């Protein structure tokens, strides 16, 4: 079979790399992909506009695509999965209506309340003055969030009222996140440790993937601005068996059932961002897709086939499906461009030293291939990912791989995995 992956990040490189390992897969296409997918065996890039559904459909027919996996949220939120499914093309990714769980914070918060899913208290505003007025009545710190998609950057933690006023101003008045900020959610600040819980969901069936933990802040020790994620590791010891059960019982199953009730049964990766404290969990957000960078360390641990798993979900055969994971630990360190998550320079030539390291893989993210050279083309540029018998060894192997990559302005966190090791 031939597979099409939509997207261009580190997540999509990992999805393509894993799909290409399947013996039943002849060719993987990535739209638009990056330098890493271009250089991967059995994988080629294709530059189509994923907002143009007919063009994607035409490509799928032309190349006899047997499975489409949609990586990022944006095409899901505008309905690419619905469209391709309606044309009879096997597509792994939720419908436009189910993707609202990520596409609108107000939608997801209202959904949590309706289905009794634990989350922080909140209020949602379309009006700047009403939102300002609300700031008089709450405790600090507080969290101000743009309602719509903002590439993980539309969340501002405000330690006092002045910060919150500034946040509202930048979202409502300066339009820092464009129309994603036409509404704002003001939410209680939650304390605790974060974890990512990602599952494959197909209507009323859920198969949890290996657990993981991301590192959202740009700086060591979780200091500084929030990013899309600076590194991740798997498994995450914070998700003990009892927490795992609680997440399924209090979050994942109620969500799945709620979506069925709303006539939006889910198909795809479902990602709950959680805050855990003293054995209690609260949902920070839902994503309607696999995490980036969580995908990279998680897929490095996957022994069984990703394509088979997605097809089992699409054909409603998850019941008897068993995923095979290596018991090894995995760690992925993001190498970013200086300045990220704010402005940064691109078009730097990358030099990668040859390496032969078992269980290590350098996933590309913001790279492109030009004149036979790898050039930087984004804020997060690589995710150096490696296995180890324990997290400490996986971390050491991942940082050894980081040393093989050089470009002007490269930076990375030095402490990915620290909470798991502690
Ligand atoms: P979100 O996109 O809603 O997950 O927010 C992005 C990041 O902001 C989360 O991963 C947390 O680190 C932080 N965050 C979001 N909501 C809260 C909250 N209510 N309390 C504390 N931190 C939060
Ligand atoms: N790593 C966080 C995300 O994918 O949203």
C-alpha cells in the first residue's frame, strides 16, 4: 500500500519513517514534508496545498493511497478528514466537529463541564470590557488563552492583574493571535506536574499509547516562554497504574462517550494535556492529533506497525488489537533556532556528522533540502531521539546525538527528562 502523511514537522518525519518500515508499504508521501522525509528511504515529499481538498483527493487517487494520516491540527479543524472519508479514502484523523476539542478552547471547556471531566474553572469572553471587568473578581496567578489555534503560543500565564490586562490587550486589541483571539478564555491557574496522555480512538474503543512527558518552556528548569515543546520522553513515571486508570475513567472514556452523544464519534489520535497533583488530574487541553515532540520518542518505542494500528482503527477492529512496545526508555531533545519561540533566523546550513548509534534517530522538523544541502526552515529544527535501558541512558544517548548536529544559532534545553530521572 501507499501512505500519505500530511504535515511538515518532526511528528510527520516520525510518522513517515515508521510507516515506511512496514513491509506492506511500498511508498510513503509526505505533504509537504521536510529535508528529513526527503532523505528517508521509501519516502518522498510532495508539495500540494492541504487546504485544497480536491487536489489532495486527486493525488490520493493518482497514487493509489491506501491510508492518509493527518499530522497537524489545522487541516483537521477545517475538515480534511471528513472530505477524504466522504470520498472513500482511508483517512486517520478526526472530523471537523470532533477537532473542535482543539480548535476552540471555549468549545472544549464547555464540553468538559457538560460531561463532568475535571478541568480548571474558567469563563469565556467575546467582549474586551467584560473580560477586563472579570479580572477584578479573580485570584492570581491566572491564565489567559486565545480561543482558537495559535500553534501552542496562545496561552499566557499572568502572575498579577497588570499582566492579565496586558494579555487581554494583546489578544483583543493588538490581535496578537489574529482571529484565534476573537474570544478569550480566562482560567484558574493549576499547579502540579504536566503529562501527555495520547490514545488511538475509534468511536467507542480506546487504545492508550505509551505515556510521555513534554517540556513546554523554552529554558532549563521549565523557565521562560512556552513553546510547542522542547523535548519529551517516554514512558512518564508520573503516570502510575492508578493515575492511568483515573485518566481513562475520568477523562478519556467520558470524552469518547460525550463525542458519540454529540454525534461526533472520534477517529484518530486523541491527546489529553493533563495537570497532575497529589493523585488528582485535571485536563489543561485536548489536542486532536499526535503531540510534537511526543510522537518522536513514542514511535521510537513502537515495535508493531503504525499503519496496521491506524487501519485497525479505521476499520473498527481495535477490540483485539495489541500494540507491541519495547520496554526501553526513549528521550527526544529538540534543537531549535536561536530566538524561538519568538523571532528567529532561518536558511542556516546544517552540518550533520555521520553517526552509527543503535536505537537513535535524528528526526527533522524545520528543515528543507536545497541544492543538496540541509537548510534550517523553522523554529524547532530537529528532535534528536534515542532509546536506552533506562531514562538516564536514553537521555545520554539523545544528547550524544545532539552533538552531531551543527548550525548557526542552534540551541537546546540541557535537562530533557529531568523530572522522570528525579
Ligand atoms: P494549553 O494549550 O491550554 O495546553 O496550554 C499550554 C500550556 O500552558 C500548558 O501545557 C501549560 O503548561 C500551561 N497552562 C495552560 N493552562 C494552564 C492552567 N490552567 N494552569 C497552569 N498552566 C496552564
Ligand atoms: N507537545 C505539545 C503539543 O503537541 O501540543
